[in-house]
C-alpha cells in the first residue's frame, strides 16, 4: 500500500534499506511496466530474500513494516554514522516549516506523510510524500541511491509523524547522522540511535525539540532538552 508516484525510487530505496542490495551497482535494471508493478533485476549479491527473515504486513499508517529487533540490524554490519557532522539549532528548528511548505499533496488532502533530506544549511535535497511514512523515507533514500548520493554523511533526514524503529534503521543504512521528527520516537528507535551514534531528535516544533541521543551534533542556542542516558 503506497501513494502512486516515484515508484522506481520507492523500490530502489526499499531494496537498499532492507539490505537486499548494498550499492547502486547491484541494481542491474529497474523499470515499471504498469502503474502497480516494478521489475527489478538484482546482481548476484549472495543475499537470499529468505535469509532476511522478514514478516511483512501492509498498513496505511506505516507502509511495509518488519525487522523488530536491534539484533537484526547489528548482523548487517552497519557502520556508525559521521561523527563530525553538526547543524545549528536555528536551522534545525526551521526544517518542519520547510517540510510543510513543500508538501503539495498534503496541502490538498491533509492526509499524507512526508520525508525530506536537508543539508546543514537547511537546503532541501529531495522531498517525497506517501500515505506510509516508511514509504516516504524509502522514496527519498531511493532517489539519493539512484543519483549516487549515498552515503548521506552530511545530511539530516526530516520526517513527519514519529520516528519509529523502521525509520531509524533505514536512516542508519543510508548513513544519515541526524534523524528529526515532529513527534516522539519509539524507545527502540532511541536505543538503536544511541548504539550507532545517530542523533535522534523528536518533538521538533516551533523553537523547541528533544534530543534523545548524541545531542552535541546540534550547536548554538535553542530551547531543547537532552534525554540522553
């Protein structure tokens, strides 16, 4: 279940964030033959879909969900994210409004999630909307993969809704050092962010936010709480 549009990005992002491919080169071909079908040809990566041990279900609130334990991420060999990246608190606080202003479908319907990639200056690299917030994340990461922008070592991933475990693990795979959301993260998302050194920001609204992990990446003055530890 997804919002039609940018389906090649959605597929590429999903294959990448779920570990079926690890580089753009492993995606030999990608094409859409009709509005609801995408055909992907994958190079011999040595990874069998049966080895991923995923149980999928579809729901409009989250897209496709699965991997429910941190151990499933540890075994993938994901590296800690860029420790040198920093972003000013003033810039961070401006991201929700920039996200909202760039959501045309939400503006008409009020019913879609969004995900966007920003640099340290608050400049937007890409934004995608989808009824499933995980799908929106896969679309933006898929765009960066197809445009050879992975890893996202110097960027922030901003999402509407809450920062759940699935979104956190997708951000880590893409090398994102800061994950920000307008709502609360899950406890499992915070745990994985702390383990891999990713800055997890929640309740990013107006001029306030809560930093749940690695708060020193956010510099400057701002009304924020540190919930690390």
